[in-house]
C-alpha cells in the first residue's frame, strides 16, 4: 500500500513540474508586436502595436493613405498604387531599428532614414536600406544594400554577393543600427557591411551616384524613418526602435 501511495505521489510531482515548465516555456515565447520587460528596461519602443497606425503618417500628410492596412497583426502595403511612403511620427537621429518583413514575389520596398519634409520624395533626403525579392525583382540593387552606395562582399561559400534573405513568403529579420561612428546593415543575424555617414568614403560614393545631384541628400542628422510603399506588396511586424544617446 505504501508503495502505491509513493508511486502516486511521485507521478503527481512529475506532472506538476511538467505543467510548470510548460507554462514557463509559453511565457518565454514572445508575442508579436510586444516588448519584453528586458527590452523595455533597455529603452526599446514599439513603432507598431499590431492594431493601428497611431505611430505613423504618410509622407507630407497628417493621415495615412488607404493603401496601408493593418491585418491580422501585420502592417501591410496592400495597394501600392495608393500607399506611398509611410513615415514615423517622431524623428530620430541615432538609433537601432529592428523589424520583420515578408515580401511578395518580385516585390520591392525599402527603409529610409533621416527623412525630412524638404525633399519631394523621402529618398531625396534620406538613404535607403533596400528591401526586395532577390530572385525576381527587376531592380538589381538587392535586399540589404544601401541603395546606390554600398553592397555586401562576395560570399566565399557561393562565390556570389552575400545574400542572407529567406525566400518569398517567409519572414526576414532586419537590424539597422545608425550612429555617428558606424552604421550597420544586418539581415537574419548576418552583418552585410558598415559605413560612416559623412566620411570621405561616403561622400565620394554619393558624388558618383544619382544622389550627387540632390542637394538635401543626407544633410540632416535627424529625421523620420520611412517604409517605402509604391513598388509592391509587403508586410511588416515587430517594428521596434531603441534611440541611442551619444555622449556630448
């Protein structure tokens, strides 16, 4: 009898531990479009809550054009013909931006930073982190490149230019880190390259590019962050930013 009671007690204890561990594992899984307590403590801010576009406005407008929609917890450029570029309400100078994107076949978009209202288009003032379907997009500037200025090196494993993107229909994670000392482009944990805004190398590349004829390009050290919305359908989620305070 004592043996049976002991076995029952042992099984009950094991089941209790299993349930607690399962609950812990569930709690550790981060919900989309939320911040963990650690992220909050580190200064991260959500730019999209999964429900509305309260943190955004269309370029040079107070509202958001109808081509941008919120569906099932994702921010979607649903109609590129009536979307245009979407800008953060706040301006940022130095920051780390993280987001996930899922692009459609042959899609093309971008993340443009230090955008001001002075230009006729977002890319006339801010540089662009290119987003696209590397397989079928018509534009030869590939995903992760700083448009018209920087591209990653050759991948020694393939002999081709480095490409860490996942195929169409899958979520890719972007990290864009912008500081006066160094800017970094990272896709799915793979660093593509770094550059320094305003350096001699940077200015020389701008001069040789189409941006050399744009007097306002990269002249502001602060501005909106824009999501490009006129080249194809694309979805975003988990958009978060950590402002970086530089020592005076």
